């Protein structure tokens, strides 16, 4: 039996059904092994679909053979394939590396619960990416969010609780806004299927509810995506979560919200609402620019390494939004490529931080002084991923920054301002990455130095991700092919 | 033909890989014994020189070995091409690496330096980056290796690891990285945008693509973005880099790194702007001569006031680098040849001077000028070499410095450029004013009565500095091949 057509369904079902089974694996280590195997399998599925999509095949799947307006429809195109690759890749890397860190941070009897929640989050995020239906997106968004709240609160640090409460409040508001918007569109069109929505909005006589819906949906998702200034939940949530959870969430959680934001606005509204492109850009571009500058500036003076990188994420989200706000193929390609490349860089950095955290309990920057002396490989990975974050040529980060700048050049009057801001923020990124490097390599140690490197299992994954940052910096054709096919796909729906 | 091309491509690949393999070999060999490590270094240096010099016959016959590694984005490739200027730079750096390795062994052992393995490893890595800069076939590749050179020399500059050293190393990294990302990268992006390519092409790629004040502005972004060329005001990193062990100052901060800077400037003037185009845009691009002339005079004046030998040499280097920039900016055939051979002449002379400074430090722990009274009698070989190097800086025959100054002057006369002529004459006087007193003091002044007795530096050190002194003299008599090679540069330029 050929499973290929069923891949979109398997992508969600495998982690979702494994999640409760993991709970049964009580003996030490088994839960981890099971979760890691499921994540790897999911990654294989995503890779398989991405390769097929890159060859020009798209997936469309109807659950149980029920047709679209009535049944559940799944679809995977270039954009969703790219996002699936990011989600499952991040999950696989995080789970493969997880064991030493999780053993340290979470009691043995709660570990099966932890891994189970992890797989549920994975299932939710992949579900968002494959859904072709606005309401299913909401359901999966809730699944992934609830699982993430559990994951973040699961760490040993009680300060995680206020952080997660803030995240929960903001996340719920975001999801509710989204639901209100979807409800209004449903009210006017009578469908939840994205493709049908696109087709039917044109027939709606009173357009005002649709406009209000677009506002609710955009803001709700921007909240979920931590678009500046709706990002306040993010730094604490990332900083207080168990380290391995931070790796996973930082690499893909906000990106999935951005994915829905872009998909919804381009697929459903762009083709129907007059001047929507202009509204979309004039609303999001300034936020993106402010986010880039303010968050980078805050990161430059942040004292806790995880919060520093979290603030940097807010700035990087700004780049992604900025590219999308150009409403051009070049801009969307840059955005999509940056989704991928930033996941690589930030995921790698947080993995390396997990390595540091294995020996250093306090992750304030000044406490980490001199860590490179006993953990040279981990520190080297931080340098490589950090340079990728800055966008130095030869690393993955450069590719998307180059694309973004080239997209900005075509943007007419504002071009020079945009380029100046992108370059300025690159210098700011250099400043905060350099602060980390400077601390790790040159400051005299203030606490007892780590007795040695991070555990081999962790170190190996860190190394693979760091090398991937260079490989995709020199040979970016595969992610670029997916990105540009995503961009063309999105623009096909423009007026 | 195709077979020929294949072997040539291999030569580029091998030239890039030999230093990398040497670096690995050094790490492995150091576990066996220090002597084996030194053997590996010397072996690596000799192999590299053999490979690089082996390409010379092809160059003389007018061929341009090239190798396209990968196309990252449309138009942006990682590609190498060997042309006369790059060949000269590579041949110079690889040849002097052998002598410098001999010197390093004597120096590092004589001073019982810490972490010698790390030192030799990063030295080899720096050479790999230098080869990449020399053979870069386009702006992107040049930038990539330019940054790698900065990063790989950083551990060498901060070698000592104490607070003062780290502070200087920060200045080094800060200036070089921020200028390259803040100015050079925008210049490269601008070039790719208007020209559609960044390939180094005879006659340049920008003619007709930009005009007016933009030419001057783009040139400024390039010249100041290439901080390694140390045109004022971005010269501060060079005196800061003097905290490094002397072999680093000698090979990297008199030859590889700084020459990478002026080499890149010259290459961009010749192969990106095109000499004819730049000459036609003289009204806006003509400022470069003034900037270079100012740097020559100002740096010489600062050198006059120095009391520390290495800092004096550093400022002398700043001035001498601007000779190359000024010569290139004169935009006349003889001056371009002068620029190329001044790189060689200055390299021989300045490496000798640094070797001598290091020899004095090793034998007597003296670093200040006033301590050098009467040292000629205790260290006759060293001070003879020093004298030859200093005379070459002034440009007195029979030293190499005379030859290049002759060509630069001849070029200045071709262009009737009185400013350049005046600057060369004035700086010759200034050079004499700061070098002759040292020579006089070393040979003819009496030692202070409380002087501690000491002899010559370790034999390997003395051997190395005598070799470079002989090269300085030899270049006066045997400069034919170099000039013949660089005439190709001009030939291509004028047709």
C-alpha cells in the first residue's frame, strides 16, 4: 500500500496518537526513546512531503473521504511543507538532545507526562500547518498552546508559573480574537474552508464585517506571533521554560502563528478586499521596523542569556513580518527563507545554551564568564549560530538577510530607510552576539567552572545544527526552492 | 584544455585546504610532541608555498585558473579566480609563512609562551583565509574570507589573555567587524544591485551603471569598509593589534591581514570600478588620493611621537599601507604596478623590522625606543637587519622600498599629480626622521651604565630575520618577475 497520499494525515496523527501511549512507558528512558523516535518519524514524513512538493506535487487530503465543505480537509503546499520541516526538525533535534537536560530538570516520575505533552504540542503545531480549514486551525492552535503552557510550567523553577500565566492570558486573548474573526467570516460566507472563504467573500454584499474580521484575525495572530508590541509574554516564557522546551518553542512556535497570519491574509483577504495589501503593509511594516530596532536595543543590554536571545527573537520576527509586508515575491521569499534560517540559528543557540545550562545553573550572562575554557565545542557552536543570527556571509542567516535587503531595494521610496534599518539592526545583533562571545571567551570566571563539556548526546546535536547553519549558508537551494514556491503560491491569490 | 583546467582548479582547492589540514595536523601532532608539531607547521608552510608558486608559470603564460564552487543565490557565487594581483599576494604570504614559522619556533620557545598549539593552529587557519582572499573571484567570496581572516586572527591577537590584551583585541575585532558589516557589506550589496554581478572583471563592472556623487560614495563605502587597509580614521585597530606575539604582528599585521586590506582596495579599484571609469569620474572619486595622502602624513607624524618600538612600526605600517592605496588611486599604469610591488617591498621590509623588534624582546625584554641605546653591539645581526628594513621603509637604494617608490613616483608624474609627488617626498623625510635616530642610537650611542648584559636572540630567530633582510636587499636587484607579472594587470587594464 502506498502511504504517500496519506502523509498529511499521518503527520498529525502519529504524534497525536503516540502522545497518550508515551504515558504508559514508565520505565526510565523508555518515554524519551519513544518520543524521540516519534519526532524523528515525523521529521521523515515532513522531509518526504517537502521533497515531493519541491518536485511540484502538492498534497490535498480529505479525512475519511468526506468532501471539503463537510469533511476535514488537509493540504500541504510549498509554504506548509517548509513550516512542517521547521516544526518537525526542531522537535527531532530538541528531543534527540533532550535526555540529559530533562533528567536534570524534571523528576523521573513526571517525565512520561512531559514527553507526552511535548508530542501533543508537536501534533498541534503540525496540525495547524496541514489544516485547510479555519476552525481546525483554531482547534490545533489550542491543542498546541495548552500543551506549551504545560511544558513551560513543567520546569523546576517556580518563576515559570507567573510567566506561563502571562503567556496563557495573552495566548487566550489572541486565540479568542482569531475565533471571533473566523466566526464573523463564517457568518457572512457560511464556510470555514479557507479556499471556499476566498471564493465566497467576493459575493458578500456588506463588506464591513469582513473588514472587522480581518482586523481581529490579524491582531489575534500577531499576538500569538509576538509581533512587537504584542510580544511581552515571550521573553519570560522562553527564559523560564525548561531549556529543551525553549529550543523547541523558539525554533517554531511563533513561526507557526506567523504562518497562519500570512496564509490567512494572503489566501482569504488579499484577493477580495480592496486596498488590503496597502492596509496590511502600512499596519505591519512600521510594527516590524520598531520591533527590529527596539528589541535589538533591549537585547544589547539584557543580562540573562535566555532573555537576551528571546528579545532577539522578537527582532527577528520583525524581519519576517517586514518581508511579508512588501507584498512582493522577493519579500515573501525572504520571509519564508528567514523562517527557516532563523529557526536554524536560534534553535542552535538555545541548544547550545541547554549545553551550558547542564553545568551552569544560573544563566545570567556574567555568571557564564569564561565558560569557553572548559566547554570549547559548545562555545564554538554559539559563535557559529551567533554569526548566523547576525547574518555574516557563509552562514544561513546571510541568505535570508540578503534576500530581504534585495526585496527592500525594489520597494521604491522607502528602500534606503529600510536597508539602513536592516543594516543597523545587524550591527546591533553583532553587538549582542559579541557580548555573549566576549563573556564566554574572555571574562574571568566568577563561579566554579564547568568540569567539562556538555554530555555527548547533547553535544552531537548541537554540532549538527551548527554545521547545518554553515551548510545552508553555502548550499541554500532546497529551502530556497520551497520558499520561492511558497511566495508564488501566496501571491497567486492577490488581486 | 579541460584537463589543464582540472589540474588548475585542484591547485586552488589544494591551496585552500593545505593550511586547514595543517591546522588539524598541528592539533594531532601536539599530542605526540612539540617538535613534531613544529615539523607539521613547517611542512604545511612549505607545501602551501610549493602549491601556490607552482601556479606561477600558468599566470605568466596569461592563463587565469578559476574554480566555481557553488551558486548560492542567482548571481551570487562562491568562486575563485587567480589573477596577477591575487597571485602576487598569495605567493608573498605563503612564502613568508615558511620564514615566519622558523621565526615563530625560536620566538615562542625563547619567550616560553603559553598555548603554543593554539597559536600555530590559528596561524594556519589565518593562512587559509588569506588564500581565500587572494584567490577570491568575486566580491561575495572576498567578503566571506575577509571576515574569516578577522575571526581567525582574533585568537592570535588576544593570545596573551590578560585584561589589557583582551581590551585591545576587542578594539581589533570591533573596528574590523563593524566597518565590514556596516560599510563594506552595503557597498557590496549596492554593487550587486546596480551591476547585477560582483565578479572581478578586467575593466570593471560599474562603468555606466552608476554616475555622479554615487561613485565617490560607493568608493568611500568600500575604502572605509575595508578596515584592514587602515585608511584613517579606521586605522585604530592596527596599533591595538600590537599586543599580539611578535610573529603575529610580523606576518599578519605587516603582511597577510593588512595586505589583504590594500589588496582588496586595489582589486576593487581595478576590477570592480575599472581604472578608466574611475578616472573619468575623477571629480567625485578623486577624494581618495587626499584621504590616502592625509593618512600617510598623519600616521608618519604620529609615528614620530611613539616611544614604543612596536607601536612605532604599527603607525609606520598605517602610513605605508596608504602608499598602496594612494598609488592605486593615482589611476595610472605605472602607479598600479607601483601599488602591487609596494605590497611586496613593504612586506619584506616590515616583516624584517618586526622580526628584529621581536628578537630584541626575546633577547633583552626591551620594548621601548630609549632602551635601544648601544644595542647594535650586543645584537649585531638583528640590528643590521633592522637597519636594512628601516632603509627600505625610507626608500634608500639598494633596498626594495626604493623600487616601489620609484614606480609610484613615476606613476604620479604620469598623472602630473603634484599632491602625490609632494606626499611621497614629505613622507620620505618623515620616515627618515623617525627611523634614522633609532639606527643611530642603536649603533653609535653608548649603553647606559646599568645595562644588563645579553647576547643575540635564539638562532632560529636570527636566521629568519637575516633571510627577510636578504629578501629586502634582493628585491632591489631581482624584481623583474614581479614587475613582469604585474604588467599583465596593467595590460589588461589599458586594452
